[in-house]
């Protein structure tokens, strides 16, 4: 039987299915995440390199190290055989001049050591000062007139590597859905726009958290690329950890972390920060002292910090969240970090869109985004600052 309405017809008395829905024409896609690394390398062609192999390698070499430590010096004599840190005896040769920074004394190595026991004699007379945890700094060499040539010292190159991972993101609609009218406009266009952003997010997360691995157990190889936090792969190996439950203190950040960060590479770095880290940095008194705030504005927005060691560009990285919110990753991205893609010159597997890849004759449309890419990071990175997250 029909529903009879007595008197005035109101909205609660009319079936909701009869009321036309007023839906705004556009679809609002909320994007709480950003992709600063992917955006930088997509826009910077000079930061890209081509690789003809899914395994991308680079050659690194360093100068002969110039410092080591000794557990102790007995002292009381002008000559002594000093045992240095394991594996560092090879830094010394006959004629090497050494500074004991703990006692303000100089020593001369009297014979090239076979292992880590190094024979030394004081320079200028006097006895060696006894000490523990002594730092020894190589400051040059001194040789007698008419002496033979010095023994050569050199380092061997290393070949750090990474794999180029095969990223894919598909868009797939049936023919019926393609022909259906939807709120928010064309569904294919909307799904493709979303897939584009999700694809970039997948890559961004891997650039941070990826672990290098080659799976050969399947019918075909699966290449996993190394991210910045992969200390065992091509990630950043120089990791300093602040022993606290929040981000670094102001003194530690400027006097220790920044000093170590700029010890290698160029004088300009980029610091990608989690939300807790960037909030802590903005609250440092040294940063506030260098910031001008307009009369009608409150607060500070720090984009760069000029330290005595170099310029540090500050950028929030939304992927450093949760237990990583108080982490900060320092990079020399302009010089030592590249984006590598697989290509033999004719076939290019850089980030691309492939349309109509579905099976011919099927009642559907299928396309995908594809990229076989990875990070090329020289020097093991320029340092990561991390802290113990509360409750960890």
C-alpha cells in the first residue's frame, strides 16, 4: 500500500531516495603527505644518472687516515712501543711524525710496524707522559739527510652498490565503469590522478626505508633498493644517536652534530626532519636570534641555518613520522646523492606512464606507472641524527 501523507509534505516525510543529492562537482583528495626527495629529483635533471645494469655501483677512495688511538702509554722513557687501535698500525711507517694530543708531545716512528705495535721516540728529548685513551694524530714525516725514499702508503678503492627496484602502480576499470556517469567527473581521470600521487609516495617511502636485497629464489629476480636509513646497504652509515627521549639539545645539535655533518663534502647540506625534530630546531635560541618576525606575525619558520661550518637547509619530511618523528637526515644531496634509472639508451625505465596495457579484446581499460630506479649515494651519506623515541 502507498504511504499517505496528511497535511504538509516535509523532507522527513518524503523518501530519501526521491531527493536529489547535491554533490559538489570536484573530488577533494586530501594529501597529508609530501614527497620532497622525489620532487627534487624529478625536477633536477643534473641529479639523475643512467645505469645499464639493475645493480648500480660507484667507486670510492679516501686519503690515508691521519688519526688513531692508543689504549695506554706507559711513559717514563724516551722510547716506547705503543699499541694502537686494531688495524691502524698500517697508518704508520718509519719517519712518520705523530702528535700525542693528550699530552702535547710529538713522537717519531722509528721503524715501519708489522702490526699494531708501533715503535716511537720522543722529539726534542724528554720522556713520554703516561696516559690512557690517548689520541694520536699523524702530522707529517721527518727524515734524515741523504736517507732513502719514504715507504709508500695508499688506500684501496671500494665499490658500494645499490639495486634498481621495479615500481608499478596500475589503473584498471571495466568498460561498464568507464561508461558510467559518476559524481566528481570522469572516474578514469580521478583514479589516474590518485595513482600518480600514490606512486610517488611509494617511491618516497622506499627512498627512506628501503632495504637492499636481491631475491633470486623466485622464477625471476626481485630487486630491492636501499633507502637512506639502510645502514647495511647504500644508506647512511654514519649514524649518531643522542641518548635522550626527545630531539637533540641545542648544544649537541650545533657543537657536535653540525660539526660532524659538515666534516665531509660541500659547505651546504639539506636536513630532512620529522615533525618533532623540526619543531625542536625552530625552538633553539640560536635560531630565533637570527630570525626577523614581522609585526603582524607570530612565530618563526626556519628554512636555513647559517652555522660556523656551513649552510644547513631545513625541510620537513612527512615520511619521518611516528617513532621517526624526532629523526633528522642530513644529506649533501647536490653533490653526493643521485637518482639512478635503468636504461640501455633505447629502452628507458625512468618514471613513465604506460597506457592500454590490458589484454586485447577484453572489455576494460588498464594502464600503469612504471619505474626501475634507486638511489646512488656516495660517501655513505653525510650523517643521520637519531634519538631514542619515548617508550622505545
